[in-house]
C-alpha cells in the first residue's frame, strides 16, 4: 500500500465511493449493524451486500450473523487489514488534496 | 483506466470519510434520554435509601447487582440492539484511563472514609444527587468524548 518515495498509495478497491463510505463507517467503531450501514450510505440491501462481499473477499470486512430475539441481524466489522488499507488510502487522498492548498513554488 | 482522483475529488472523499465517522459516532452513543433517565433514577434511589434505610438494607445489594448486570449486558451486540445503538465501539481502556479510574476510585473511597469518620449527615443522598445530575447533564458529552478518542486514527 505504501511506496517509500511516493508515500501511501490509493487502494483500488476503496476508490469506489460506496466501498469507501462502508469502510469509513466501520472504521469508526468495532462493528456496525448492516441496517445502519445501509441507511447511512443510502444504498439498497443488495447493493450493500455486493459491496460488502467485495470487501470481505480481500479480507477487509468481516461479517457475522446472529439473532436478537427472533429477528436476524447482520453485523459488519473492519478487519486489521481493512483498517490499514483505509488508513493508507486516506493518507494518499490527503496527499492529493493538499496539492490544491500548496501554493506553486516560485522559480528561484 | 485512470482512477487517480483530482484534488477536488480527493477533498470530497475526505469530507465523506469525516461525515461517515461522525455518523458512526452518533450511532454508537446512548440516546440522550437514557442518560437523563439514568440520572433521575440515581437521584430517586438516593432519596429512597435516605428516607428508608430498611429498604436500602434489603434491596440495596440486589439493585446494585441488577444495575451492574444490565450495564454488562448493554455492552454486547444484543444489548446495543435492545437499546437502539447500531454501532459498537471497543471496550479496551487505554493505559491512561486505568490511571484515571484508579484515581477516581481512591478519591471516592477517601470521601466515604472521611464522611463515615466525621459522621456527616445525608452524605449518601448528596452523592447520589450530585452523581445523578452529573450523569444527566455531562453524561452525553463525556460519552461522545470517549467514543471520539477510541475511534480516532483514521483522519
């Protein structure tokens, strides 16, 4: 994820806005309910399932299913690998974003 | 396909990350009315214990054990679901928090010791009223601060 000279690199999986939102939501806590992530990102159940599957295939997201009373629940969590990938991705985004802030260097 | 975002797109993405973090922090916190209800319960309990020492002797331990059990259950996934919290944060206290907790426990013990030595009147109810008001007023602020510290790391 990181180049010694260029610094952290963008994660191709997280360049998708929905996947980045999912990862950011999960990074803020230890776990989150599927319904919360769906409502927060504003996507459908099937879209979220698909995105979560893509993230869990590479080991970024872990899925746990259970029941509260008789109602089935799904909990999502960001793995250590997912947190590292998100951290590197955010650092890369910050580097790109800072190019606007940095005034052009004057030629000496 | 070039997927490198422009600086503006990167800024938008960073804003989105911050917004998602804020959403998750909100969802992890107890609803404010739980804090207010908890504070009111503590005050009522203190007054009842003060007015009826017999009730305190009979039910005090049971009530405290029940409250501790409820507090433990509330930290589980199911407990979160039952109390309307959809995000769970870790419960691993930082080393610095242990120091603060030990200091607070020592302070509380010292206050109780001094109060019992000097035979101060109404100490129990005063502690409960102050604790209840603090819980209702400062509880949500304190919880948000703790959650934000725990979730810090992805800026």
